[in-house]
C-alpha cells in the first residue's frame, strides 16, 4: 500500500485542524485566548525564550483539543447510543484538555504576570 505524499498528508492534517476549529467552541476560545496572550507578550516585549514557552503551551492546548475531538468522533461512531464506557472515554479525553488548559493558565500567569503587573503599575502611577 502506497503512503500518501507529504503535501497530501499536510492537507489532511490541515482539514482536521479546520474541522476542530469550526465545530468545537472550546477550540475557538483557546485560539482567541492564545492570540491575545501573544499580543500581550509582544506588547510587553518578552524575550525569545518566554515567547517560545507561550507558543509551545498554546500549541499543546490546541493539540489537546484536536485529540479530544478525535476521541469524541470515534466514540460517537462506535457507540451511537449512550454507554457508560463511551461516557468515560469522552470525559477522560476532556479532562486531558482541562489539565492542559489549567497548566497553560499557570504558565501564562508565571510568564506574563510580573511584567504585566509592573507595566500596569507604571501606567497607573503615571496617570
């Protein structure tokens, strides 16, 4: 069996990402928050390492959301009727995204918190 070419594989991967963003509200929220975090990081003039950690963290959350969407789709296909094990599979996949999201919030606060607080204090004091 011949493997698909690189560009065909990329097309399939892109289609999966687009599907996730179009159909999952939380994916849209994660993308918007991630974009805002990067805007704030740019405004604060964060260094390359901090910016890289934020990008990696945002990417992990989006990847987690795509994996969660995969699990939900497979479970719905294999178990159209309600089943306790199907619920467990969906709940555990969602828990993975929750863990990534909470971790991302902590990373964001650790990286953005101190310089953002300092910047806002200068704005308030300067007013």
